[in-house]
């Protein structure tokens, strides 16, 4: 069975279109259709059915999807284990959105300099989703928060930054008392389904502050932009993102002790791509060391 045909089949299922799958593979739609027909003949079952303007997997196609993903992953693992990808290979990296807007681009820029032949695929999600995906073998590593539970011994962790909570306020209010601002200004709340949002909520409760809630959202960059526009204030982790530099906002330390957000890289100790993962972690450590921005940081395992 041709693994390339399985890859084509998965792309068709993912995109719902022969034409879109062909575009991504740089093939003609006819070539992709021919590959699918070859798979159907070999498996003696129809795999796709047209549904309006899209194609959907049949019952047999649905059964093949998960097995095909597992098989392709195992083939890639075998290549990594026997060393045929010594000069290249691939990594599937999970990432939280905060990392995409802050440190990850710099980490990847350094990583590709030392590993130019490696293909890196990024998959975004929250920490819980990424952790589950790693358990199921769908990710090689994740740039995420430390999970709110003890890690299994099968995992390894490199701490990159510890980010304390700060108050984001319009720059003209930088000298105001942060608790007074929280009591009198509309609150742009960081999503309480996320780790940093839960920490912010616990801080407000411990300080006895009942805020005037205006918005609640999951994008720290969007929150900063709203603060810049004078729409309110927000309690958020002190992230390192160049995208915040152009905003007219002040980061005001909070009076009471607060939890820090532990931000780093998580991976499986027994991964067949351990060499590449260690290279990625090393790149992350060098980026953090080069920032020198005064935030609490370290790279520990």
C-alpha cells in the first residue's frame, strides 16, 4: 500500500475537496482521484462519497482515517529511529496561542538555522488539548503551560518563563493604584477556561474585588488592543511579545502576591524524534537567554 495515497486520502477528508487536496499536494485533481481509486480497489471498499459540493468519507472511509493517521505516524517514527532522517525529518509541535504571538517565532527562527532540513508542523490548542494529543502520539512536543496536575514519568518538561500577573491599563493611568482601577474601570477579562484566566480570577477573588465586567476573551493581543483603545483594564500574565510594543498600555505590578504562569516545552521521553526535540528545546533556551528582559526565566528539566 502506497503511503502517499493514504496521505492524499487524509487531505481529501480534511479539506472535503479533491481540488483543494490536489492544490496542497501540487498534483492535478485527476491524479488525486486516481490515487483514491487505487486505494479503494486495494481495500475493496468505497472510501469517499459526494455530499453536495464536498466529499465525505463513507463508513469504511471513517474507519480508515484514524488507522491511516496512526500508520503514517509509525512509518515516520521508523524513519527517525533508523536514522534515515539524520539531515532532516519532521516535528509536529503543539502550541498555545500566546506562544505563537510571543516567543515561538524566534525559537523557530533559531531552530531552522541549526536544523534546516526539518519540516515543522504547528498545531494550536489549549494546554489540556495539547497534553491529550501528546498522550495519543499526535504531537512530538508542545509549547504550553505546565499542566495543573503532576506529570506522568513518561513526560519531560523544560521551563522557559515564569510569568507573574500584571494589570494592563491605558498608559495615561500608569501611576494609579491598580486595585482602585480594578474596582472603578470596566474589566476586560482573560478567558476563565484558560490557565492564566483562572489565575486572574483567583487573584480578584483573593483581593475581594468585584469587577465591572465588560468583555471576556482568549486573545491576550486583542485584550491589549482593547486596553489601548480605552475600553477597560485587564489582569493578565506578563507575556513577552513584541506585538505589545506598539500599544499605549502600562503593565502595572499587582500589590498582592500572585501565581506565576509556568510556560515551557513538554515532550515524551521515549519519542523517536528525541534528537530533534532536544534541538528545539536548546533553541528555546538560547532565545530566552538572549532576551535579557528582566522577566523571571530559566530552562530546567
